[in-house]
């Protein structure tokens, strides 16, 4: 009998390694490995084209942190677990792994990215769609777990400077404290056009493509809660094409907050500084910045270095190598690239109004 049970367990583990499952059974034997909603990140060159490293992050010591900048943890709900995730939970009590975003507390709620609340359903169907380079994919929603703030570095001293830059350190996790937990979170809203051509599926996911120009989300807290620290959103997009900005963030989900300061660029082919949701030339707009970021920095706000107001939200970036001829006439390999962001103002934030959490009766968001 024990041998049969052992063989059954081995069989289940083999199935788990190849398949996934949504607990309602819809994706049984149709899923593969879990894959987070992917947005590229890179340590981009600065505005002068000079290479940067993690050491270019500014460490924030006692009194230098921004109290409105928070770390957001998200994960799939149990209703959308794969078979592997379901069995781990049933047999070992292990929850699905979480991921991190950065966000900023504002008078509207916690401002961040929409892409942090979506994950490609890990299915063979999506694998095929990715293979044929389809823009449309099946997504499952992620839910917020907690919103946290890192403490000052004044309690930590290390002879090894890398201690402050490495991706994470479990010994520091107990130094971060909650600002909001799930019971304090009322809802999550996104900009409606972020997912285009949606065909809702009964499990509460979505089928469509994403539009990075609307990669915005707001986490609303329960009514009656008055945040102690908030950051103001600009009323108007800056009139200058180039603006010096600061980004407070939790790169790689590290519990210690860091900051990067560089230049951001605004331009639009229709007319300068046109960043409204009604602009038909919006797809031609170019917004980029040269602050250092990493995964986990998504959702960080771009602050005008002069007045501290939010003028955009970081979403991702890229870097590539190219060959150029230097002043001496010698070819050399250099890195090029930049980060991207979504411009923001008080008039734009009003369009972040489509609720994805808690899920209502599934309808077509395009209606």
C-alpha cells in the first residue's frame, strides 16, 4: 500500500513539473510554467551616454527616505493557481510566490503600474501565441498582498558596501513595516485602455494585448483613512522638453529604499507636451528617462527635482550594444538605451477608473 502511495506521489510530481491548473479545472493539462507579466528593465546609460552600475543608486540614510514611497507585494489568488501551485498549497501550505512593485502614496491612493497586476496564464496556448509573436495573450489577475515601507539605514553598518546594493537580504525583511494590508485595501483601478480588445474569460482573466502608454494603476485604501504622507501630482505636464527628475524606489524588491536622479525627456509629434488620453497622436509620443532602475522599480514615480511633484510613472527600459567610432577614429562597443515612463497630471489620473480588484461580475471592459 505504501509503495502504491509513493508511486502515486511520484506520478503527481511528474505531472506537476509539466502541467498547471486553475483550481476551477479550466486549464487542466493545458499549462506549463508560471511566467510573470514581463516588462524589460535595464541599468541604462546616463544622459551623457556614460555607463552606470548599481553603485549609481543613491543610498538613503536617516531622514533622507521619501515616506510616501512604498513597496507593493502582489501574487496570484488561489482561484487562479496552477496545478503545481495548488498541490504545493494543499500538501505543504506554500502560497504562490509573490513579486514586488514600487508605488507612491497620493491623495487618490497608491500610484503604480497596471502591468504589476497581470500575469500571462502559464498555458500551452500562450506559449504558442508567444511563438507566433501574437500581441494578444491570456492573462490572469494578481492581487495586492501588502503595502510596505522600508526603514532607515541608520541601524545597519557593514564593512562590505555591496551589502547595501545586492538584490535582497532576508535578514532585512523584518525591518520593513506594513502601511496597508489586504483588509485596508478597498480596490485596485487601472487605466481602461491598458488592455485592448479584451474578450473576458469566465475564470476572471482577460484576453487581449497591453498598451504601455496607459500603464497606470491606483490602489484605493478604505474610506476614512488619511495617509500621513502623500506626494502631490502635477496639475500640468512640464512645459520644458527636458526635466531633471528623482525616482525613489525599491529596486529588485530590496527592503531598503534607494534613489536615482537624472533627466527625463518629453516630446510629441502632434504638438509639444500633449499628454492627454484623447490625443490621437499619443502613439507617436516619446517619453524616456535615464534614472537607474531594476525589476521592482516598476511603478516608481518621476518627481520634478525642483518642486517634488509627480510628473510621470516609470514602467521599464532597455539597453543594447552598438559599434561607434570615437574621436580617435577607433571603433568601440558602447551601450545605448533608456527607460520609459507614462506622463502624468491630475487630469490624466481621473482616467484610472476601471476596477480589477476585487473582481466584479466579469464583463467586457471595452463596453
